[in-house]
C-alpha cells in the first residue's frame, strides 16, 4: 500500500471507530429524542427502572482492573495484542486509578524504544491508551447508564423464558435512538442501536449486550462500522458494577477491514 493511500485509510478508520463510539458519555451534538411517554411499554421496563433507582452507587468499591486489547488488520495481515492491570477505586474522594511503578516504567521503555525504531510494538502503552475515565466510571456504576437507556428506548419487548450463563432470566430487548455527535451526523446515512438486558429472578440485571451498526459516506468513500458491547453484572451494596466488559469494533471502507477488541475484567478486593 502506498504512503498516500495508507494515510487516507488511517484517517478513514479513525473516523469509523470514532463514529462507533460517538454515542458514549460526553459526546457532542444534539441529545437523543426521548421515548414517547404515551407509548405502551412492558411492565418489566418500569420494574427494572425502579430497581436501578435503588442502586445509587454511593457505597465504596475498589479492585484491580485487567485490560486486554487486540487489534487486527485483515488486509495488512497483522495482529497486535496487549494487556495491563491497574488499581481502581470509587469512594468519598471520587474515582481513582492507580498504576504500579513497574507498569509506568514499562510504558516509558516502550515509548523510548518506539522513538528509536517506529516499527517497535508498544503493548503496555496501547493497553493504557484504551483506558478512559468514562469507561472506568461506567463499569463501576452500571445502573446509571442502564436507567438512561431505559428512559430513551423507543420500543421494548420481553422474552419471559430465557437464560444467562445457565441462570434463568427474562430478556428485555430495547431499540434505542442512535447517539451521534454533530460531526458524525454529517457522514452517517443509517444508524441502528439495540440493547438486550437479562434480568434475574431477584429483579437485578445479570448481563447486557448493545449492538450499534453505522453506515455512511466520507468524501467519496463508503464505510460501515459495527460495535458490540457486552457486560456481566454483579452487586456490591447499593452499586451495580461490571465484572466483565467487552467492546468489539469492526470497521470497513476503501477495501480495508479492521477489528479492535477490548476486555476489562474487574476483580474486587
């Protein structure tokens, strides 16, 4: 691939993955349209909303967060895998993220080596780049984001007899309005967002899956991206948190196909 084409592809892929993440917390642009309050909704929606309201996430929590990052280019036939572990805490002083000294030294060594040789991989640095405060906050308090999605959902359906990791559950399936930034809306022609929530016998969410599919055009290039997120939940006091949060992104355009995945595993102390 020549240098000019590679630069264009890199810009395109950056846009694709940015669009896939555009609906996250703090994104710019107009807010999504709330659901019609007059529309009929399954009782499970109201019951789950009431359950989530009882989980304000004020009880302290702390643990180790392991990040596993995988990136793959199908066209250029390369795969990059990395991992790192940090300490996280949410309490009266707010959210804190601690990095062991050995991890910070390894990151600096990788940066220096890459400066001397641009072909050098930086697995530890790349893992930490995937760590954001929004992601940490969301995984330590999952009830708030779920409650927002429930309020915004346009349609809702319930599958009464379902299972989640071998446990009996009710499956609540929601259609959500796409949350796109002002920049993303200039290029996106079609966007869909769906959320599935498995609810246990005690009314608490056991897990969730969100699918966001985007198609559009950037300049003369057509693109498509798919983001899949899965969460496995647990409860500690008045807090619903994610023991595992996996994000898989795939993007295609200009004959290129890229895939990224990030897995965050939280172990409490």
